[in-house]
C-alpha cells in the first residue's frame, strides 16, 4: 500500500435550496489545510488528504473520514486540522470530541 493513512474530506456541493453541504462550509479550504500541514510535517509520502464526494453526514457540519481506521469526524473547522494530524495521524489516537458517533 502506498499510503499508511488516507484522509477523505467532503467537498460536496448541493444545488441551491437543498440541505447544507460540506463544500459550502469550507470543505475545499480543509483539503488545502490538510495538504499543507502534511507537506510541512514531512508526512506527504505516508498520508494522503484528498477531496471526496458526499459522506452522507451533512447535518453534522464539515465531515471527513480517516482510513484505514474508518474514523469519521464531524463539524471539522480549520482550527482542528493540526490537532487531527498530531493526535490521529501521528499518535494514532482519534480526536474524540470530533468523532462522529456511530448509530
């Protein structure tokens, strides 16, 4: 496997009048922030961050998922990027306050 971890960040944008989507809630800015941080930390060859389509959790705010663990994060803000990278990517410990509950 080329990458040890993979971060899929929802950038889906819905038509006007439909429910809110991650793309209009800074999804693309999150992709850029994750990519920059991974590059700055020398993790770009081990971890890939990329755009994703709908992760079907729009009501929880900007959403992303980290594989291979399959941990979903909700309501992710730009200010959360460094914490997710340090805790989850580097230390292998999910950031519990952002984890999307399974149920």
